[in-house]
C-alpha cells in the first residue's frame, strides 16, 4: 500500500550563531559531555560561518522530491522533521494531523544503519507521536546504502571532481563516514554497510586503491571509537608515498559542520602539512539520482526503469 505522504527525518543543525550552543546542549542532553569540548565544537561552527546549512539543504531535498513526484503525476506531500532543529518532529507531526494525513512513509536521511543513525530516530518519532491525537501511522523505508541510484549519485560526484573520463592512473580514494563508539558499531551492520557502499563506488571506477576512514568523533576520549581517523589516514597515505587523495564523504547526504569543518578545514590542513594533494568530493545533496532514489525507496516503485 502506498503512502498518503512522505516524511523525511534528519538530525538538524543550528540556523544562526546564537543557536549554536543551545543546539549543542540539546544534542548532548542526558550525556556526560565536558563543557570545554562543547566549546570546541561551537568554535567549529564559528569557523564555517556560525551555522549549519543542513536544515535548508534537507528542506530543498524534500522540495525536489515533491517536484519529482509531480513529474510522475503523483500527488504526494513531502514533510521534513528534525530531531534537534525546527521544524521538530512533533511540530511536523502536528502539521500532518492538521493536513488530515493518516499514514506516511518515512525516510531517515542517513545511508548507513546504527543505533545512533537509525534507532534513535525510531524512538524520537514514537516520543513525538505520544500525546498527539490522530497522529499519522508511520512506516519506515528500508536502508539504501547499496541502492544503485545512491551509488550512481556518489559516482557522479566523484566524476565531477576528477573529470570524465577520470585520470589514469586513478588517485587513491578515501571514503569517510561518521565515527561511532566501537561497541555501538559492533551491535549493528554499520561498518559492513559503509564498506559495501564504498566498494560499490570504487568498482564503478575499477579502482582497487581505496580505503575507509572515520571522522567527527566526539564524547568520552577514553572510549574506543571506529578508526582510522581521516586525518591519521591521510598522514599514513603520505608516508606510504601517495601524492594525492580523493576524499569521498559517503556517509553524508548533504553539507554540514562535519563536512565544512572536519573535512574542508581540519582534514585539508592535515593533508597540506603532510604534503599530499587533497581533493574533496561533494556530498550527493541535490543530485537527481539521489532524489530519484528517495522516490523509489519511499514509494516502492522502480522509477529508474522508466528512463
């Protein structure tokens, strides 16, 4: 049964410099988090303009998805809700009730599954629904880490960076995803899914010279997190004689501080200091293949077969 509406769920980010610290405190609520580390992250936001583009970019993805549905003669409203920004999940659900939406299919805007990237969204949506009379029934779409159109969107972004046809020989591809505590990762298929996505893109180029690194770790430094860190991986590649690295942020669907600071500033600085050329591939963002993929996994129709 196809849904009456679509609901995109995303993390959200601060929209202004004044919102940065309240946003970070909401994110860290209930977890031991040193004030000095919160301040360090706040300075990351300040270094990229004092806000995150995530909210507007996710809303744009929703608008493009709605426009795509219209090209297919489908009248499906698209809603967007954020865990830590406005519109919140509760605000979005309340709007859906006012619009008389009784059922919807939801897509979590993260390619790879873990307790942090997927399970918390399920719980957050259940909590937001509690107390809302006639809250719509929500069905979650399946993960898309290996969907051909997701792989195509990432592949096309790599081509935009390298040129088409790409150079021969190809440079080293370093795929990145958000780091997680090792224990959390072991309780999910997160690492395996990141590995699969990365391998499928590398295969499109017939490039056997690729690796996977993790980025943007936060929290208790005594707890083991997935490694290698992207900066450490770049330094290691330089020591091994690599002259160029192509960083592919395969774990992210749009730009935010983890891209604009952790890669474009921090990782690039590590590359510059190590004497290795740094090329960062764009996130899939508004790529048409990603929007078409979203339509497929949400509406359960292979739109790519109609091309």
